[in-house]
C-alpha cells in the first residue's frame, strides 16, 4: 500500500523523455501534468534540452539533486536500462514505465523486462508497467495518463470510482464515456505487463481508500489468483 500511496500522491515527479512536442508521449504527459496544476515539483529530464515547456530540464534524474518519488519513463527501449540505473542511483521510489516492447513482445523483451525488475529490486524501487498508458489521481491533481478524454477536458473530474485496468486502450475508452456523462474518478491506473505492482496491489489500496466507494476492474490475467479472490471477499 505504501508504494501505491506514494505513486498516487508523490511530492515530486520526473519525466524522462520530456519534450516540447505534445504529439510525443513525453510531451503529452508533461503537458497534462501542468494542465491540471499538479502542486508538487516537476522535473523534465532531457539531455538535449535546457528547458522543456518552460521548465528547467536536467540531463538525468540523478542530476536533479532533489528527492524524486515518481519517475515516468518515456524513452526508447534501448535507453531503458541506463534510465533505470539512473533512477535507482537517484533513489526514485516508483518508476512508471510507459515504454513498450518488453514481455508482451517475446523472449528478448521478457529478458530485458527481468533486467529492469532486478535493478528496481536491488534499489527498493517499485514499477508500474511496462507497456502501460499511466495513471491519474484526481484527489491530488496528478495526471500521468495519456488519454484523449483527459486531453480534451479542462479538469480532472473528482469522483468516487477507482478504475484499475490492465488495458490502457480500454481504460481510455471507459474514461471517455464516463466523462461524457460527467462521471468522475478517485484514481485510474493502466497496468500493462504488471512486471511488479499489479491489479491486487491497487485493488487492496482502493478497498481501504476513503475516496473510492466503487471499484471498477478490467482484468486479463492474475499473478496471484488466491489473493485476488481474498480481496474480492473483503
């Protein structure tokens, strides 16, 4: 629960692959963080830029020199090992891994995913993803979810539904329909490959969350079926 709580209410967020180009993932997520006025510190990480979207950019997370709770990794697959090593060195608590082409792409991608997990475990860092679209927490004005529904709305509609989905595309479709109806969410997370943090971790958190009265799940597979059933009976 501590890892999920940290992810949903971080004091500082770094975006690896941040860009001025909002048609790119790193640019879009950076824009959404600022659009909904996240109150914490935001650090763009881009070694080829001095500033990104008006904020000072850093060549690496370790160069920031300040504590970072969440690092959003939106860099090419070939750069992910170095990015994870840097996040581990900097003491990042949670890595949101948007980058794809890991276990979902075959044996080579699965091996690389295992390497990332080993780096994270040695450092005590937790992972959301890889191959996911991110998450948001309306209670904390934090949006790290790249979805059309959020791009076209001016606010994170606060509500009491927790949406936990393995599929980013389906989460985006559900958000779009819900927002058309004026329905809000406490938080929404897209989990992708579930290399580390998984459905049950967020489900357990949602069960104890005072802001979540309804829990919606889209589940393609469980890592721990017994735990899942136990939580459903809770």
